């Protein structure tokens, strides 16, 4: 699950995204589309796209908080706020373990984000899309010795 501490990641951010998409889709499948629609703030279309395993394989455009809402539907998973807190704290711990500052993270990102944005998003002072989270996590964990 995306909020847990990782020590390895797949070869590419796309593979990591696919892994998380499958996990989130499984939660929607297990809980049911109706329950997910009632218990999260995600638009029904986003939940349908997430659950559509025959689609293009991409994640719908959701925030880290929205992904946490879906994950929190799973039995044994904490509330969405705690999931987001754990996810971002693991990014910070990973940066420390990998001895990376925000400039180092920025230099390896495949998406457009400057060092200031990296810092603001990891510290939760700016909103973070789930796609941004996937890319940040991939860069950080990939640099852990």
C-alpha cells in the first residue's frame, strides 16, 4: 500500500503507478462501487475509471488525499488523514536515508516540479496529486542505498 515505508521500487514510475492503481482498484472492487461512491469524495466517474481494469491502465486524475480515501475503505487501514500523513512522512524519512535534499529530488524527477514545490508538497503546504506522489516516491526510494 502506498502509505507504507518502501525500500525498493519498480524500474519506472509507470510500473509503480500501475502497482498502486491495481491496489486501489482492488479496494473499489472489494468494497463495491456504490460504497466507494458513498464513503469518499471522489466523483463516481473517477471511481469507475479506477475500477476499470480493461481500460488504458492509467490512474484517473486524483489527489493524494483522494487516493487515501479509497485506501481507507480497506479493512485494517487507518483514516485518510493518517494515511496521507504516513505517506508524506515516509517520503521525508526516505530523503533522509537517501541523503537527498529537495534540489536532488527535483533533478531526478521525470515531471515538471521545482525544488520549492517539492518541499511544499512533501511538507503538505501545497496540494499533491497522486501522480506527483508516485513520481516523488519513485525518485526517493530509488536512491536509498
